């Protein structure tokens, strides 16, 4: 697979703040690449530089063979953008809104095909203001597609949506990927990044602190599996004290290095007659990776994106 976006040493400064602090990035054709990070990490600044909306302080960006700067005009023809906090005309219908934006480009696309792409046939003639949050985002994705772009940027497309609406947007994104579009997605939802991404970067404080497929990132930084003794409480803590147990809400967890550890845990609990609800094995998640690398939770103190 060839790279469609190459970024080297990208920096964006606002006064003393390095909102983007020297990132490198290669996005391959046809993949969903996510930038996962908490509020203020620098996600929007990064993608808006790639979208030719903001100017970088320094660094090199090449998109589809064009350099940012003198190639921006060519780049803009080939990309689609769903901005963070997207809005359309309240008193235009789904179809009218998409047609309005489509008319700004030379390239002719079939409006009804776009409406089908985001599964909005049943809302074709509904005013934008009367759509739910999830449906509005799907109109936004259709608008991002009006110039038939090769690369689509979606900045926090599901922030603030309920779980059902979020999943429906995921289905639309999966559909775009199946049609061969390259997608750059930003999100602060772990599960979203895990479910949708071919590869992702975890961003914090303007830097990429981990990069790879969700599985690679978890394997490299997740810190191995752990065994959870649910409801084990203080008795399990005492019984497993040699294995560096941690307690959280009565659940006791122990890091597992090999199968022998599991046997040792179960034997110790048997030996000491420790009551518990169940024993389970837990593989680390992207959340664990973020916690391990930064010492905090990604959605902690989040407002709305
Ligand atoms: N135009 C701007 N002027 C000054 N600071 C900004 C500007 N845009 C963003 N920032 C700051 O840069 C940092 C990164 O912001 P942003 O890229 O919006 O992060 P994210 O999208 O990950 O939430 C934040 O600290 C934000 O306050
Ligand atoms: Mg943002």
C-alpha cells in the first residue's frame, strides 16, 4: 500500500504553547487512521493543518504527491472534511443542504447516491434543524463527500452522540472504507478507535505517544494481561500478597506473566479458602495504554470535545 499522507516534524505554536509538537505520520491508501486523544491534545490543530485550514509553524506535509503550501490548491480538490462541531443550514432539507455544497465544486456527484451512502433516504426532505445529532453528522459526512474525495477527514464525528447513533455513524464510516476511501478520524473514544482503525496514533500534549494497529499498540504498551478476582476483597489481597495485587472496589487484580501465575493464584485462593465471585482474565485495552503512558484517563474531565 502506498502512502497518501506523509508528515515530518510538524509543529504548530500558539505563543508559548506547542499545540502540535513535532509529529511524524504516514497514512496509507485506503486505511482508517485515527488520532485518539483527550481534549486539548492537538487533534483538531493537526487535521486542520492537513486540511489546509491552518498554517503550520514548521514541518513538512505531503498529501497525494502535493506539498502543503504551494500544493494546497490541488490538495483541497482531493480531500473532504467534516469539521468538529459541524453545522449546516437549519432551514434546508437534507437534499438541499447536500446539493448546496455540491454546487460549489466542478465535479458532479449524484446527490441521491450520497444520500444513500449515509443511509438518509428516509430523511431526504426533512429540515436539518429537525434531525437528531446522529443524523446531522451523517448529513455532514455526505457533504464531506460532495467532491468525491480520495481522503476524508472526520473530526470527532461521534462526540456527544448516544451509543446507538454513534454505532450508526460507525457503519457509515465502515461503508466509506469499503469504497476505498482513506479516512483520517479523530476521537477521544477508545472503543471507537479500537473498532474502526486500521492504525492509530495516541496523541497527548501535542505529541504522538504511541502508534500502530490497535493490537500492536496494546501489545507494545498495554503491559500484559491481568487476572481479576472479582469480589475477592481484603482476603484475596492477603492471600496473593506475594504477587503484587491491586484492589479496586473489592476486585483484586494481579498481572500475569505466564500460565503458571494463573495456577499460583487459584492455588493460593484455594489454600486460604478465600471467597470470591469469579475469576477472569483481562487483556489490556487502549484505555490501559493511555493510563500507563500518561497516568490519566483519556475521557477524564472531558466536556464535549
Ligand atoms: N487558535 C488557537 N489559538 C490559541 N490556542 C489554540 C488555538 N487552537 C487551539 N489552541 C490550543 O491548542 C491546544 C490543542 O487544541 P486542539 O487542536 O483543538 O485539541 P483537540 O482537538 O485535541 O481537542 C489546546 O490547548 C488549545 O487550547
Ligand atoms: Mg478537537
